C-alpha cells in the first residue's frame, strides 16, 4: 500500500517534469518520493530545513511570481506558521498548496506535540482556503491533479496510513469536484442514520455501519471539509432522521462543527450526534488504534452512542 504522501508527491513529480512552474518545498522531512525531486528536479525543489514560517513566506513569493508551489511538512506544524498562511497567502491571495502529513493521531506514539487534533478547527477559519482529507492514495493522486490544474490556497491533510478496506474506494473527477462520496448505501430497517466522516476514521465508520443492526445506516466520506457544497450536502443527508459525525479531532470547531454549520445554513433540522476525541491532550504512549479505543472512539463505544441516540 503506497502512502498518501508518496502517492501525491510522486504524481506531482510526474506533472513537474512537464511543467517547470511547479515547485516543491520540504520542511525538514525525508522520504523516497522527495529524493527523486532532489536528484532529477533540483531546480524545482527546496529543502527549507526547520523553518515552516520562512517556507510559507518563500512559497508565497514564488506563487506571486506565477509559480505553482507546494509546501510539505508534518501536519502538527501547521499551527506554527498560521500567521504566515493568513497574511502571506490568504490575505495576499497567493494560491499555494500545503501538504500536512500525519493528521489526527497518525504520529502516535510520539505524543500530543506531533498529533494535530485541532488542525481542522484553526485551518478552516482562514478565508478562501480549501481543506481536503483523502481516504486513500488514489484520492490523493486525483487531488494532486486538481491542485495543478486549478491552483488555490489549499490544505491537504494526508494520512500516514489508512485501513486496508479503504484502499479500493473509488472516487471519480465529478466526486472530487463535489467533495463528498457515499461509501455505504443505507442498509437494514429502522431509524435512518447518516454517518459522516473522513480519512482514517472512515474505516471505523464502515465497521459501525455493519454492526448497527437496528438502524438504516449510510456512511458518507465528506473529504472536502471546506467549502462544503450545500447542494450536494443536502442531497446526502435530507432523507435521514439522524446525522452522526465521526472525527479524530477534539470537537471544538472541528469536523462536526463544520457539518452543524452546513445544516444550520441550509435550514435542515436533524438530530445530530458529534463523536470525537475528548477535550484535552493525550500523553499516553501507545499505538493509534489503542489510543482511539481508549478515548471513546472504539467501534463498540461508537455503536453504543448511536444506539442511545436512536433509542
């Protein structure tokens, strides 16, 4: 299984071979996919060192000169250069693409400093930014093409790994444009529940949908977190009694908050359950799945909360 990072950067490399305006900037990160850039496209690759703020300003300058610029770093460091993204990119309308690798608890067991569990909240406050959370490497490749063909200020949240069952999820160009994809159509009978999630947590959402025997459950991959297409979103949720959001984030301003805002803006009255990480930072030294299971996001705990909702 190719990582989302390597899939995206390798596809970008193919495009850069033919488009000399494409530049990649790496902030203190190493990967085989980056080595190809160093060796074969040295004039289109910059190793910025541990300097996220400088990298964003440098990227903004290149973008202002008409270049298609990508900045790659660990997602946890996006907060470190938030000011530069706001002033040099958002306000100045410089359309760079930010690649944040290792979202949620993806860098466990490195601790809370390396696990961005609030990046959705602060990144989506920026005006004009688009935010994507692909579920597999194929979607990451299609996003690489999108960013090349339609430059905008974007934040791409890349998973270090993802459940094997998400490997075969297909996503055509129309779906990419809509920003959402139904992975599991409604099953069984009973209260109609729509589970919305993205990225790594989609694997758990699908497991939950198979275990909930007394509900008519559908799973939706809402992989574009900003902007949410109101027309598409309404079509996805209008026939359901309950909307459940599942995220590997704390709840303040995160994925669930974005969904609630979309519901309010569309005037859709649904019973909503937001499920995410508890408020606070996780210092336990353990694997990603262990931390999820022990912080309220086990499949069993999620099923219990949904059953309580529809009871």
